[in-house]
C-alpha cells in the first residue's frame, strides 16, 4: 500500500522504512487509522436498573465497582439510574468524544414501554421531533428526527442520533405519556444479543474494527 501511494504519515505520502510513533497520524486511502494502545480495554455492559453511570467509587451502586475490572475504566456517556441496557466502558479516552458527538450521527436504539397505548399521532410526533427543555443550553428546542416503530400496544423502539439528558423521558412526557420501562438495546454496531442483563464482556476485534470504521466514516 505504501508503494502504491495509498498511505500518508502526518499528511505526507509515506515511504518504506519510516518510523511511526503513537503521536503520528496515519491515513490509508484517505481514512485516518485509530491509534489504539495495546493495553486499552473496551467493555460492553448490559446495565441493570439501579446502577449509576459514574466513576465515583464513593457513591453506592457505582458502575466501576459493579463491573469490578482490575484497571481504571470509565463509561462512554451515561444511562440514568432507572434505565437499563448497553453502555461502553473503556480505558481509551480518545474514543469517548468521537462516539458522543451528536453531529457524527451515531445511532443508539432503545426499547420503550409507556403507561398508555401508543397512538399513531404519538408515533408521528416522536418521528418528527418534540420540543423539550435542553438543560445544557438552558432553553427549549425541538429534537432531531428519529426512527420510531411500534412493537405492541404500549411499547415502541426508537433510534436516536443525539443524546440530550433524559431525552426519551422528556419527549414522552411532553406528549402526555410516562415511561414505565426503558432499555438501550444497541449502540452503533453493538447489540445486546447474547449478553444477559447485568452481565458484561470485552468487545471482539471484529466489533472494534467495525466501530472504528464507523467513527472514521463520520469524520
């Protein structure tokens, strides 16, 4: 690939024999390779309700003590205490902002149960966007369009590409509904298939490669 002129090192065409350090930027066919330390760890946890998305070990039911991994790790984003489902924990700080930036349009899928039958009008408004309060910007604003599908009388799935605080709970509340159960079932290419509630596992090399490729394609 170097001989074919497909590789760049720090923006310059690479030549064979060049030394590359962890601080260098390497591109292949215009795509930047992700620098990943050999000892970095990537964990997928299917969080149960009651566990808090925090690294503060002084707090009861914190996520770090729950996982009990023998290395410093931290969650990528958060799930509130009453929400269950998938969350990534890692020792690699480089990927955190890349995953969380809403402008990168990384999908997160949720299964939602509400206290009343789901109507067509409710689904339509959830798809088109709902005006809710954004605490980060201290103002009300309309949420981005979302993919929404009814599963049963009182349940639906929703795919979001933004991560406002308590977004789904705020959206449903604004439309006169209350969430009775909320679980995240997918983050990008990662699903809860084969991962029981309350359990965690290390991401496979295939999953990591797919995730990093998706990150690169959005930048």
